[in-house]
């Protein structure tokens, strides 16, 4: 799975959360900062995003960094994706392969 795949799934999850919450879902880009740019996106929505993205990627994510652990600055989608690739890249690739293998075996 590439960083583009992860970005697409993250954006789909964020858009779905906004839509399911009845909130505006603005267009998302690499420079979008979910905590400030998505209306009503808060710590509860962040937990929901972790659960949904874990399911979408097939990996148990411990934490999606919406803020920098060192500076406290809010991260952009590009920065979040880079962190996920760095931390979970091999696990995401394995989960993706296992999911594809399971789909091939399904009748």
C-alpha cells in the first residue's frame, strides 16, 4: 500500500465522519489540518477516525497524530500520512496483502 492509498483512505474516513455527523465536509488536501479546517472535528471525532482508519487499513492503529507530539502544532493530512507510513508502513503492507489474498480466496 502506498502513501497515496493511505491518504485516500484517511480522506475518505474524515469525509465520512463529517457527513455522518451532519457537518460540512470541505474538500480535503495535503495542507488540510483536520482539527482546525474541519468544522466540529474534535477529540471524539479523532478517536472515531482512528477506529475507522484502522478498519480501512487492516492495521490496529494506536494513535493518529493530529497534533505534533513535540511541538503541539496541528498536523496537516500530508504530515499525518507521513507519520503513518513511517510508523506502520510494513504492517499496512502486510495487512493489505493478507486482505487481498483473502478476497481472492472468497467465492
